[in-house]
C-alpha cells in the first residue's frame, strides 16, 4: 500500500482537496494531511475542517503571514523535513492556476 501526503495551506485548497481526503478515508488509505498554515488564523481554517467533516491535519507548519519569499522559504523547509521523516510514495497538492 502506498503512503500519501496531502499538502494544503489555504482555505480554497482545503475545500478543493476535501473530496480527495474523504476518498482516502473511505478507501482506508494510508495518508496524512500536511497543513502549511499560510493564513493568519488556524482557528479560521479549523472551521472549514469541521464543516467539511475532515480529520485534523497531522502536521501544521503555522507559517503565518510574511512576504511571499518568507512564506515560501518557511514552507519549503517545513515540508522537506516532514516528507523526509514520513517518506510518502505520493504527494498531492493543489496547484494554483494563473
């Protein structure tokens, strides 16, 4: 069985990835959620997890606010550490289209 990492960080990503998380739950897959915590308040994000009936993220980087460079640097460092520790076979992340 494959280990799956689901990386998200913003409220729109929580909403868009919720069907994937629910399917992982229903299929009893080995997965975990890594929340980058890019928004200012984890409590605001928590409402989305509760309303969408999603399990809490296993990891929350609590990156918070800052310049794009600061946020990106903190996210890359935090995600790398967790992926090295967990060694998932698959990493899923919603990529923003421009």
